[in-house]
C-alpha cells in the first residue's frame, strides 16, 4: 500500500476514533446530547442512511405515514379535478388550478432507492472501534502501525468512478483529491485509475449538468435538478455516488455555516455523522472541528484533531496554519504537543519557525499580565532578537511591558526607548513614563508622558502621577518654567488633588507662600478630606500672618487633626503627640530665607495677603467668601538640582497599596520607603528602609540609613533615629540635618518633661550646627524662666518678639503683669 | 359542544382515534392545490435560485417562517424540485442551531446569520411542510427531518405556565425569567393544522395540550371594543394583556390567526366571530389593523393578498364567493402573496365553490 494511502485510511480511523471517544464519554453521562450523538453514530454506521436525520427508530412511523398518505391521495386528486379552469390575463397569473401536477402515483417506487444504495456507509467499520483515539499515539516518521480494519466493501469493479473522472476532466483537483481520499477510505484495495484524466464519454447531458452544479457547490440547484428529473422520469435512477457526494457537500456547507455562527455542538454533530468530511483533502473542516471542540470545553479533543492533521497531512502551508490557528484556542500544554510534531527541513530549519515568534509573544504577553508568571528564557531571547531585527515597535513594547511587570524597570526603559525610536504611541509613552518613574527619574518620566497626556484615561493618569512625583522630590528639584507651567495646567485641568497638594508643598518649600496657599486650597476643593493639604494651608496662612484664615482652618480642622490643632500653640507644635510630623516641612520651612525664591518672570500672582484663598471644609462647604480659582504655577526653583537619590520619588500615593506599588510601579524597597514616608506612614517606612539597608551598594545603603533615620524621627523614636543615623556615614548636609533634628526632638522632649537643664544642653548643642528659630528660642526662654533666670528669659522674649513672634509678645505681657512669674499657658499645656 | 370536546373531535381526532389508520377528513392534504402557473408566478418573484424565500419588503432577507411557507406552497404546487431547492438551503444555511432548530433570519450580506435565535413558528412550519411532503412523496428523509425538528421544539419551546401549555416564540427572550412581563406569546405562532401532525411524529409530545391552550388563549385574549388579540401578549398576570414594548395592535402577525383556524378546520363562529366582524367588507375596503387601546384602525391593508383573508372568512362563514378581482393572483410582496396562496390552497381543497 502506498504510504499516502496508508495515511488516508489510518487518518480516517484516527478521526473516527477521536469522535468515537467523544461518544464513549458522552455515553458515560446521561445528557440530552446522548440521543443525538448516538443517533448520529448510528447514521454513519447504518448501511442505508446517508441523511444525518435518518434514524432507524423512526422507520415505523415513516412507514405508517406513507401508508396513510397513499390512501388519501385518490380523494385529493378528485377534489382537485373539481376546480374550474382558468384564464390567464396578461401580467398576472390566474388561479386557481389544482390540476394535478406531476403525478405522484408512482412515488412508491424510486423514492427510497437512492438512500438504500448509497455506499457512503462503508466507512462504518472504522467507527465500530471508537474507543481508541489514534491521535493519542501519533506515529512519527511515517511508520504507522497498520490498524486492523475490516472492510466489508468488496474490492474491485463496483467502485463508482464517475465523479472521479468528472473532477479530473474539470481540473478540479481539490474535489478530485477529496474523492480519491473518500474512495480509498471506502475501498482500501482500490487504486485510482491511471487514465482518469481521459475524457468521460458524455452520454447523459442532464446528469452531466447535475455533476456540474454539484462541482460548483450549487447543491440546492443540483437537488432541484434531480427531483425534477425524477418527477418527469420516475424510472430514472439517481447515481448513488452523486447523492452521497451531495449529502457530504451539504453537510460540509452546514458545518462551515454552523462554525461561522459559533454553533459548536452542531459542528461536532455533523463531523461525527459525516466522517468522510474529515480528511487532509479538506483541512479547513478539520480546523473548524478542532475549534468547535476547543470552544465547547473539550480542549483535549481539539488537540487530538490538530495532532491528527500534523501527523497525517502533508501540505506545508496547511501544517503551519494548523499551529497558527491552534494558538487561538489551545493552551500552552496542548500547543506544545503540536510543536513536538514539527518537521525539520534539510536546512535544519523547523517548519514552524514562522510561528515560534508568535508563540513566544503569546507566552510573554500572558506573563506580562501576571507578575507571578515567568516567561521561558528562550522565549525572551527569541523575542529580543526579533525586537532588535524588526523595524516595528511591537516586540520592544511587549518586552518592555513584561520586564516592567517583573520588576526590571531598567530593562523596561531600554526597550521602551528602543520602541520610541520606531513609533510614537500612547502605549509607549505610558510604559516609558512608568518605568522611568520607577527608576526615580520623574523629570524624564514627565517629559515622556507629556505628549500623549490627553490620549486617554490611562495616559492622563500616568502624566499626573509622574508630574506629582517630580514635584514631590525633596529637596525641591530644579524645574524648567515651561515644565512647571504645563504640569500646573494639567493638574489644574484634571482637578487632581494629589498633584495640587504637591504643588502646594513645592511652592511652600520654595518660599512662595501665597501660591502654596492657593494650591492647598485647590487640593481641598477637589478632595475635601485631604488632611495634609489642610495642614499645608494652615502653615501657609500662619506664615502669611492671615489670622482670620488661620483661625478658620483651626476651627474646621482642629477637631480632626491634632497636628493642625497644635499649630495654634508653638509648644504643642513641637512637643505634640506626633512631633515628627514637622518633618513634612523641609528645612526651608523653618528657615524660608535660606531658599532663594525663583528669579524667573513667572513668579507669582500679585501677592494679596488677605483672604484671596478660601478655606474649604472637610464636608466641602466653603468658609471663605471666594471660590478657589487655581492658580499660577509656583515659580520653579533656580537652585542647582540636588541629587534625588534621597528624594521621595514615589509620592503621589503609589505605595498606598502593596500590590500596586510592587507590581505596577516596580519600586524597590528604598523607593517604597520614601513613598511611605511622604504619606506620613513612618513606621512602615522604617521597615522598608530596613530591607533596603540589606545591600552591598554603599550609596544605596547610605540612602537607606538616611531614610530610616528620618522615618524614626518622624515617628518620634529619637533614640532609634540616633542609632540608624550611625548605620552609614552621611555627607555633611545630611549629617547636619539629621543631627539638628535629633537634638531638636531631644530638647523638646526634655522641656516637655520639665528637665529644663537638659533642654538647654540640647539647644546649646543644636545651636552650634543650625540657627535657632523662634519656637525653640521661646522654649529656651521658658527654660531659663523655670530655672529662675527671668532676666535671661525676658531678654530672649524681647528678641523673639522683635522678629514678630506673637507668642513672645504674649509671654512678655505675662511677665510684665505677674510679679509672681505666672507660668501661664505653657504650664497648662504641659500637664 | 364545549370547546375542549369540540377540539378533541375535530383538531386532534386523528391522533386520539386513528393513530395508524388513514388521514382524518379534517386534515389538509395540501398537495396539488395550487396550479403550476400560479406557483411559477410566486416562485419567480420570491424564490431565489439558491433556495431561499426572499422577503422583499424587509431588505430581501429570508427567515425560517418564509422557508416554511415556501416548502408548504411547493408541496401545494406539487413541485418536488422547488421543494428540494428550498429544503437544501434551509438545511445548510439556517438549520444550524445546536438544539436542532433553525436560526430565524438569514441576510444576503455577511455575516449571513447575525442572530442565532430561532422563531418557533418558522420551525413549526418547516417541520409541518417536511412531514406533509414526506407523506405525499414517500420521502423518509423528510419525515425524519420533521421528527427531529418537532422533537427539538418539544424540548426547547413548549412550556407549561399555570394551566396553559405555551409555545415560546423563541428559545431566548420570552420566558418569565427574561422579561418583566414574561412569559410573552404570539398566538399567530400556533399553526393549529400542524399540531396533530407533530403529535403523530412525536407521540409523547405535548402538541395536543398546546393546541387546546392556544384555543383557550384566543378566547381569553379579546382586547378593546373589537375583542381582538394583539400580536404580542403577556401572560404574566392571571388574564392575558398586550405585551409591553410592542404596539398594542391586532397587527401583521395576528391577522394569520383566523387563517390558521380556518385551515385547521375550526370554522365555528364561536372562534371566528370577532375576526369576521372586524373584517366585514374588508375584501373590498381593505384589511384593517386595529389598535386595541384606541379602538382605531392602525392601518388598512389594500394589497389583494391581505384582502383575501376577509374574503376567505366570508366564504367559510357565509358561503360568499371570492370577489372576481381576487381570483387573479397578482403577487405584490412576499407576505401578502404568501397569505393569499395559503388561502387559495385551502379554498381549492375545501371550498372550491367559492372560487
């Protein structure tokens, strides 16, 4: 037997085996489909039932119906005869005429014949051993074991080659091959004649026309032609082969249509009932069957069909397409079974090389959405090669997305930057901006995100996030005026409270207090319960000396925020429950004069100190008269940009949720620490910095120690701060900053504990490295007072009052009015 | 005679009494009741060579109902060739649903089948035509196909609601759990003449109960002054009422109800009375569609195919001959032309004296 022939026959076995296994499976569970499936199988095995609906069980009723009709026909004909004849006017056809049309009287003879003589059922024995899916043992290399096939059909001359010769004559190779395959499946001992291209003598023009209609796929017309001829020539015998081919052709159409309409069960039923459709000559049907299995939760069966194709079918394009199509509905494991059947050409190239890239893309794409999923290294390598050699951006974008979601922001930046040289899309901008931001490069991130900021909700969000991160750098970064202007515009248009709040702090920290107040006010307008913005607004109002506004803020927010309430009392402000909250204020707050305001023209709106900002309440109602209309951008800082290694690049709320932080933003522990600190969650920040400390990178370790110290200070853990400050050497600026704050906290703590001498010691030590601002000066004064040195105290109060300290002025009044030296105010506060 | 007893005797007598004998006198034979010339005029207009019946008033789409009518009329013309043509198309292009029913519509443009839902009257008409043709022409494969569709309809579309057995208009969208006012029915989907035939194909089916409920519901659905049913009826409450979201009209659908009653041999005035009254003179003045809430005509249909329906009722009720101008078949559009031929087929078989 020729090898090809063996494939065809065994192929049929395999497919029928696949379907057979379905039957067995279905039979195991009592479902509604059982009947139809078993009926379909019976149809394919029954010797005289080419029609899928034909079921042996229906035969009795069919017979009785036929009998009754036969009895009734005579009377019908009589009735019809009684109808009067008609005229036929032009344009219309007259009625009525029940004149008996073609006489049905002979209908008993030939009508059942075609079905009975149809040999398509010869594929039966194949399906009689349904339980062994041949695909489960794919033969490789063409050495298939001969399956035991009983062939009931006698070999030799009974084979009807009419269709074969017709197709050969028409040059219709697809149908010719299908017919050869079909006949080979039916008659294993039959071989195609060598002379089949010889012209078939046309002896029957009507029949020739039927074959023509069939070969053109006009099955309805072919059916009509057959019926018309039978009506006029009841003795004519329809070639069984023609009927069989029509049945198969119609079922093929129906299968395609059902597949297009996503009626998967119908596809499977038709395939089960029409096994002769399932050959390599018509791979499209096999593909659709595989898809129908897959779409109806039978992925294993789908895999079996595709494995059958790759085991038996030879056409290289169809083999490749089989894998390509399977990618849409098979899982990775099933797909691997198909790839294992790849044939390697003489050049060493696998036949599926063209889809390897697609498969890598698919796996990497799936892994990009799931950080827990690691793409195979060979996929990464392949995609990297493809991305480099391509002129398109897609593969680079895919790699960038995968790496970013797998915490390799650096790699992600590289690929997104490559992608950007090839295309400029919102997706690339977004990926690049997030990756840069995760690397604490918010200025570049802002630049990357800017152009596409209005391309959609996702791009708007990324722009606001990175702009906010840029503003939140501590100490304030140098920002170009046009960048500051566009960030302020975007934040303002989006009514983004987080951004407004950070604009406020940026302005505040650079001495632009009026602008700060307006942005804090805007943040509160857009989000009424933003406590940090209220805190900032209170600070700004206080600094501007706007007593009315300040009092309003204290009244509204005091009951809700201890640190805001404490602002009304300088002692409390330093010695309160959360003393480290003051660390929200960089040094520039304590000593604004130290930071140079911007010199560029776009400084500020006219400074109207009065009440040109409203005070929104947490409930959203305004206490002030004027609504907020933000606002000019704060002037950018003109000082040299300070290294942002210690800055809070992660501000903007990115670390509020753990998953969001680690997966989306890709922050490392250090970034996360800064982020938490900026959210005033110092205890968690300490933990994050602790993790970050575990590194050999000296710079990173230094930053972690710095952050941990700040976090401890913020938490009021002064002794712990002193320890962590010593964990790594810091540069002078940071060392001074930390030492200053440690001493400040210790002085305040001692003062609050009535340990006046200790407080003075700490203040003395502190004054050697940092200027002593008024609040500490007043503590020093009261300490002198309590130690019995009212003159020293008074001298200090006078000095402080001279710089505008209202508390000092009050203290002087107390001293002047009380001969006994009342400990007014502060004593009450300290109990 | 009460309704149920009458029904049993006339509509379903064949099933109850004569399961294996000849066809009862009240069952239509259909075959050979339309002349080849008339059929050619119809087929030339509405039967595409591909085998689909074209609804030329609705964007030249086809629907399962049209395929069913085409099959019935091909049988009436005794045209086996056209029957094969229509059935081949129906089977390969529309009988796609996994539950064994037909999709309700087919568009000439891609995708041909945008909506997979079915229409149960289309399925019923197709099954009926196949069953009748299977008998007439001794074609077991038609009978087998009819049995399969009848079985599928029984499984998917015949439901019990209270005392009633209902034919859901489609598998999706009409039940109580998918509509606030569900179940919603369409009484013109009750092709009464088909029900005994279906019962014979599927002896265990509920077709007998379905026919009985259909008559009860027609009797209970008398809305407005004209006491006529609307096309779409809600059975959510204890009494039927016009369904929400549809015009409250005795409309294009419902005008088939008296046609189907007559064809099933149900000619008693107890059933046809309101229809005959509303249509009096309609064979000349036109067929009125009636809004049962305003009691005003929603439209008056003048095409001869529509006017044939009042003429049919007048013949059946009073023996009035068909007016001369309606004796000439003038195909206008698919739907009235189809109604016309269904009426003519009946008249030729049962009331030739009116023609």
